[in-house]
C-alpha cells in the first residue's frame, strides 16, 4: 500500500505542476493579447497622425517640420516594453522595437535646433541623410508593425497559446 500511496502522490504532484504551467501560459496569453490590442490602438493613433501630416505636406522631409509630429505617441510602448519582450514572439517583438526606435529617433531629430542647416550640409556633401531616411523608415515600419499585430491577433487563440506557426 505504501508504494501505491507514493506513486499516487508523485502523480498528483506532477499533475498539479503541469496544470500550473498551463494556467501560467493561459494568463500570459491573455496578457499578451491585451498588450497587443493596446499597442495596436497606439499604432492606429500614430497612423492617423501620419496620414494628417502626409495630407498637409508634399515632401517626406517636411514631416520633421510638421507641428503635428509631436502628437505621435510612445507612451504605451514605454510602459509595456519590458513585459512585451517577455511575452511576445521574438519576430513580433523585433518588428515593434524597430518601429518604436525609428519613431523615437524621428522625434529626436525634430528637436534639433539647427535641423535645416544640418540637412543642407549633408545634402551638399552627399552624406546619408537621416532627415530623409527616418520619415520613410518610420512609415514603412509603422505599416509592418500594424500588419504583424493584426495577423497575429487573427490567429485562433489555441495557435497563439501553443505558439503554432
């Protein structure tokens, strides 16, 4: 009888262990989905701001001078990026990191006092010009991040839960 008690106790402990893992994975899956929906809302906001800027400017370079550029938001990303790196699949995390780092650089470039002089100097020297590169990169990264999040959220929950590709 002692052998059976030990076996059933070990089996019960093992079952509790695996159920705990499943419960934790389920919680993480729900948190991941909520986080992605929040980031998607921020991306939608930024896309609308980008659209408004695009309608009011004729040149990508003019995006930096737009008074609407500071309306671009990073707050959700800043508050959730630590948890996002833990929860999200690596590819999706990289896409989001790329978008938000390009956006942050774009907002930083906008704050430079002698932006126009620097732009002209780089143009004359035929150097790489971040004032032209980053608006294009931001728009491309924004579109890719939005598409990747939507594609991921459209997967059935069971595929996201078990991370089936």
